[in-house]
C-alpha cells in the first residue's frame, strides 16, 4: 500500500511539473509582440539578401533592428532580455517562432498570388497587342489588294 502511495505521488508531481504554465514577467515583451518584432526582423534580413537593396541602404542592419524595436515601443535591451527569458522557456520560444513562420508563409503566399495576377494582366495586355498587330496586318493586306 505504501508503495502505491509513493508511485501515485511521484506521478502527480511529474504530471503537474509537465503541465506547469509559465508566467511571463512584466519586463518581458509579450508573446504577440515578439512574433511581430521577430517577423519584421526576418523581413529586413530577407531584404538585405537582395543586392540592389543592400547597396541602396548603406546603414548597418543593427540600425534597422533598432528602428523595429522603437516602432514596436521597445529597446534593444528589452528585446535582449526577452530573448533571454524565452530561450530559457524553449516551448514558448518554439510557439513564437511557429507563429512567425506562419505569418511569413502567409505573406509569401499573398505576394506570390499578387505577382501571378500582375503577370496574368501583363500577359493579357501583350496578347491583346499581338492580336491588334495581326488584325492591322490583315487590314493592310486587304487594303493593298483592293487598291491594286
């Protein structure tokens, strides 16, 4: 009987420790804001992989990161402190990054769709111009045949 009690207590302790909810301190940037900040940082990083963009914007990327922090109402120190907290709470950090990746994938899907729509419009205009040229050519030939 004593053995069953001990096993039961161990199981209760293990289960309760596994389901323990982490309370985020006030000095840590909240989850949703971290998703936005890290997403913006990845967008900036992506832009700097494009040569034309990198040449045009000569500032160090750190300056752009600081602008992102300021835009969201935080400092670099706030961000570093928050990264430290989330690094020690890896499950929460994983959730943040999962949301960041989902948002970036959604943006990519929208951009690809818009790009395909623009390309379809360009293709339609090009096709229309080609058809007009064909008709003009036929009209000219018909005109020459009638005047000859």
